[in-house]
């Protein structure tokens, strides 16, 4: 299989590239600056400028689109929120319109999204792919992000939009940011710890994306493990994995760890999203790490 990939330098993209190439598949990484050689095939694109190397998509079997401005990279100023939205919507729209116009291009598009689609404060509600879009900023971004794939779908490309939860890896992402305080014995649940956390191991994230490349699944797909946990359970599991105590709760007003302050913390640190991977399980995917303790042990 020949796969074109955006976001190849991110946590998920790096692991996916390694997995595909280890099994003999060809990967062409779309970047803002071409860099072939030992790192493998590459092609250029400029989502802001609306330019893409269409020749690099000729004869490609599938596209995995993961590129986007980091959600927790900076404080959510109005300018940063625009960058978060535009980096996803403009890039996806460019890619979808390009695929729609190609005669010999990819017939499968696995495009990024997030469980932020459901909104940050859904309490104990069990959420699946049919659940409603939330009312906040991230939900709106995810809705526009997914809608931007429509031209490809209307042209006959099979499109799966992956609503990813918190990806567990010691190499980066939200979990890596929590490791230091937990290793120092300063970690614990936020407030009363009753908010829900929907997670997936990096191993399953990569395997699920590869599953979607090979199976006739389209539309939104939750990429979360089948056993979401409360914030308290997550904190205690991480403490067990690191052999450290987790007895001190973190007050909810301590909103700078690890994501920033204000609206950013409300949408991430203080979120409650109890998500189930109904479509993925229904399609026959088997999780390598369905239980949190196993996932943390494997990824750390």
C-alpha cells in the first residue's frame, strides 16, 4: 500500500510512519519543505497558500491527514484560536478538493478530528458517534474540520474522520506533560476527580488508523479505548504505573497544569467526556490495550 501522510512529524504521524514502513508499505510525507533521502519520500504543500503537489498523490492508495496547530501549544488568544481553526479547516479543505479532482488519486481519506467534537462538559453522558456536537470552541472547530472533508466524500472517496481521545505515550502529548509532577509524587486527581477521561494508547491509535485504511468504514469514528475512566481513576492508575503516591488532589483553581489558563484549561484540563468507540468495535477492531493499567504499563 502507498499512503500519503500529513502531520508526519507529530506523535501519531511518527509512530504511524514507522509502523507502515516496518511492514513494507510506502509512505509519502507531505511537508512544507521537501526532505527526501533516508527519511523517505516527501512532497510539498502549503495549506495557507492553497498549494499542493498533486503529482505526489497520483497512484497513491490512501491519505492519512493529521496536520494541525497544537491545541495546547500556546494560550488561547483570539489569534491563536484562529490559527487552531484555520490550520485544520484550510488544510483539510485543500486536501479534500484536490482529491475530488484527481482521476487516479487516493480512494481513501482518514482525516483527523477529536472527541472535542462532543464539547468539553458532558458529565456522565455516554457518547458515541451519533451524539450531538457540543457548544464550545473545540466542538465548533471539530465540526468545521470534519465538514471540510465533504468534497472528497461527494466525489466517491471513502472518508473516515477519526475523533481521537487523549493518546497515551511517554514520548509526547498530554501524558508526557503530566509525568514530571507524578514522578515527584505531586500528581493527583483534579478536584473531586469525577470528570471522565477518554483515552487510547498510541499503539491502538496507530493500529486503529491502519484498520480504517483496510476496512470499509466511513464517517466519524471514535478513537478511544472502550473503557473510559474518571479523572481520579486515571490519576491513581498513573501513580501505580510510576510507583508513586497520588493522595493529594489538585484544586480546580490550579489551572496552569499542564495546559495553560482560562478557556484552554476549561476545555482540556477540566473536561468531562465519556466516549465509547461504538463504530470501531462494530467494525471488528480488537484493542491491544482496552484497560488503562495495561496501556500505561505498555506505553511507559
